[in-house]
DNA sequence: CTAATATGCAACCTTAAGGTTGCGCATCAG
DNA sequence: CTGATGCGCAACCTTAAGGTTGCATATTAG
């Protein structure tokens, strides 16, 4: 099954980023960080509708996907977005779109080459 | 949970698209459709490493996210990508990025306004 | 020192995701 | 008609995702 044609940066990492974005609570956390800047866990928990522990788990997942970063200051942990992570996801989408357009073009050419 | 406080165009749909993209097998299916054009389930199963049924489930998920579409021809079902779905995901990423840049700018302004 | 604050860690629960197998049903080739 | 092919449906299994509760640990406030 496609032994060597998959780039290491392809599915594995992209899937992780997309999976990290694929949760409503996490998207809300990201939105919160967008509008409020770097925030602590308690701050992110407010209005999330879930427990602090749940928020912590989500943040760990986002961290694992390279979307956020932590900075410990005293007893507080400041979580902030890493826009590079979003860029990687967007690049992946662009690559898929490009391949798709390419496939469309080839399909069109193929059809036009048919004798009828 | 969170019965009515979520905007309809915000997290709900975006999360679904991202979640659909957040699986390695599904990304491989998408890649296959990109390079081979519309394909049947058996065709997509080849080289996927999983059963036909598993592929079917993944296709249903992609369909639920508005990423693929089916066209039944005789006994064969042709699955094809819907680039609009990808566009929606990209728009969501762009929106987040924009908000993030905005937050960065406000943070910078705030810091520069400090007396020291 | 004593409390209150901000997290971390771990156990536990519930449910859904990803996969498989088995069977049934159309549809096309011969 | 008879098979082979392409799919759908349903039951079932295993594991991880999302959440909660409870307790432990630093750190700061008073």
C-alpha cells in the first residue's frame, strides 16, 4: 500500500493537527485565546462549560499537535497559540486542493481525448 | 451540552470538517481520490490497509462533513471530493488566524501603552 | 504560619470511534 | 440461469476520547 510515496510530513502530522481542531470545545478554547491573548487554565475554563481538568486535557492535545505553547510564570501557566501550527494545517489543505484541481484537469483532458 | 450558546456557523460545522480530516486513513482516502479521481469503494479499499466496511464508514463520515459526494451508477458507487468542503475548513483557519493576528496587535498596543 | 489560588496526577466512568466478520441483495458477465 | 462483483446492514469487539471527582503540590496573599 503506497510503500514510499507518502511524505513523512503528510498524513501523520496533518491528521494530528486536524484531529486537534476537530473538537468543539477545543475550537472554543482557541477562539478564547484568539480574542483574549495568552490565558491561564482557570481563565480558559470560565465559559467553557467543562471542568478545569477537561480543559487541561484539551490543552495537552493542542500542545501535542503543535498548536499551543506554555510558559510557566510562578504558579500560573500561560497558554498561547502558535500560529505556525495553523499554517501547517492550511498548507495541508492547500496541497489537497491543488492535487484535486490537478486531478480535475487530468480527468477533463482524458474525457476530451475520448473518440466518443 | 451547550444547548444553544454556539453560533451555527462557528464551531459546530468547522469542528465536524476538521474531525473528518483528523484521521490518517481518511486523509489517505482523500489523497487517493485526489490522484485517481472519482473512485468506487473497492478501488479506495485497495491499498488502504483496512476492510471495505471500514472504508465505507470513513466515506460516510466524510460525506457527513460535506467533503465528498456519491453518484450511483448501476451497481457501482462513485465517490468524489467536494472542494467546497475544503474551502469551508480553510475559511475557518483563516478566520482563526485573522483573530490571532488581531489579538497580537492589540497585545502589542497594550504593552506599548504601558508607562514602563 | 495559614489560606487561598493555580495546577498536576491518577483513578474511574461512559460513550463513541475505528475495525472486523457474517449475511443479504442487487447487478452485470458468461 | 449461474456466478462473480459491488455494496449495504447489523452485530460485535477493542480502545481511546471526553469528562468527572478526589487528592497532592507549589506559590502567593495576609
